[in-house]
C-alpha cells in the first residue's frame, strides 16, 4: 500500500525560525485542510514550510470572510489589518486578540485556533526571504481585496456568465497559482527563463482546480444558499435558483457538460505547467500532479453523478486517492508517461477549449 507523507518542519541552524511556531504550523494544517496536509509535505525542504504558511494565511482570510457574525465593515477592516500584519505594519497579537472573540460559534475549532495563534504563523512568514514574502503578500492582498466583491453578492442565482466565473476563479485560485510560480522559480532558478509561460499556465491551473471544486460542491453550496455556476451557460430561461427542481433537465445536463469540458481543458494546461518543471524537482512535480490527478477523478464523478442532486456520490474514495498517489509517484519523471496517464484518466470527459484572461495577471 502506498504510504502517504507525514508533516513535520525543522527550523535548522540558520533559518531564524522558532521551532514551536513551525510545530504549530504543521499541527494546525490537517485541521483546516486535509488536501493540503496531504500534498504540501512532498515539496522540498524549505519550500514546504513557505507554501504551508501561505495557505494558512489565505485560510485566515477565508475565515474572516465566511464568518456569519461579522458584518461587512468588520470583515473589510480585519482583511486590511491581516494584510498589514503580514507586511509588518500592524501587530499580530492585537489582530488575533480582537478578532477571536467576535467569531461565530459555527467557526471550526481549528480555524478558531488558527486565528488565536495567528502571531505564530506571521512570525514564520517574516523569517522568509524578501522575494518569498513579497509573493505571499501580493497573493494575500489581491485575495483580500477581490474575494469580498464576490462573497458579499453571492446568491442561489449564481454568477452572470463565464467571464464573471473566470474573475472569481482568479481571485480565489489564480492568485495562488501566480504565488506558487514565484516560489517555484525562487526554489529552482532554471525556471526563470520559463517564467512568462508558467505564469500564463498558472492561471489555467488555478482555474481548473477551482472550477472542479465549484462543480463538486454545487449541492453543499446550495445548503449555504450559494451558487457559483454561470447562468449564461444554462440558457436565458434556466433559473439556477430553482436547481433543486431543474437538475434533471436537458438544459442543466448540457450546461454541466460544458463546464466539465472547460475545467478539463484547464487541467490539461495544468499538466503542461507541471511538465515545464525539471524532472529532478520531483517534490514540486508530485505536489502539482496529485492535485491534477484528484481533480480529474472528481470531474469523472461529477459527470456521472452531478445531476443527481447528491454531494455524497462525488467524494473520491481513499483507495482512489492512494492509487492516484502511487501511479503519479511511479511516473513522475516521465513526461510521456504522465500525458498517457492523464489521457487514460480523462477518457470520456468532454473537452472545451477556453484560455484564461492573461490581463488579470
């Protein structure tokens, strides 16, 4: 059976990092994201802790935005303060001390602990190189500025069209792809000459993963009175707010196929992104490929069960996760084998070509 990695950071003699802060970062990650707790440990030493740290900061931003007891003004204020804290312009302890008591009782225990101990995460951030810190703060700043625009106008009626969906995917995932590309280039100088191409493909990578999440979470989102599907794909006469009634119609099936095809195209671009990374950087390749592989399996589930109004049928089994990890690890260094593996996994999926909007970068 394929063994999955465990998560542990070591401070090292010259990093200037507190081991207790690193231990907290490693311990809290599985509580806020099982997926990233699985994938981040395969990254090279040093890069793994930067990516984990960046994810936790983004999760702090999500926790603020998703809290049902905070009004819009409070969310805007705490988002601004979070960015200022990470830039070293505000006090992390005061930020946590003032935010924690305001959080709703619905906030997950791990998310509440992340807020309470935010200073530990920020201290780790501030031990990184200037380029690493700049990549993280740019991502966080764009996310905190753009995410509320969508979150505070969400409804069961969905988004207006594909352009609006693309913009949403950029704010919540494309900016992360850009940040990861900067961090990968920092780690692997050989990627510098490929940076423009990688940055373009990174938008597509983020789009593919986020669209897959949107399609997987359609029914979970509806329970929260939210829909991130684009109305225009289903036709002018189709009412996304009535999806509970209309999910068995031909119009819905046609729109779902269209979105699956677009997501499939972006995941193919994600594979091309990964193939640009030197084979010797096996950890970075695995980090990318595991996410791509699981996304393709999820799209297959969505295509088979997405019109049944059930979230349970869309979950990937642990057996499938372990099989994906094992096959990717076996073929990680061979571009030809990876493309063949992707083609096999994607058999039967529709393919609709759509390029990401590079002007968002």
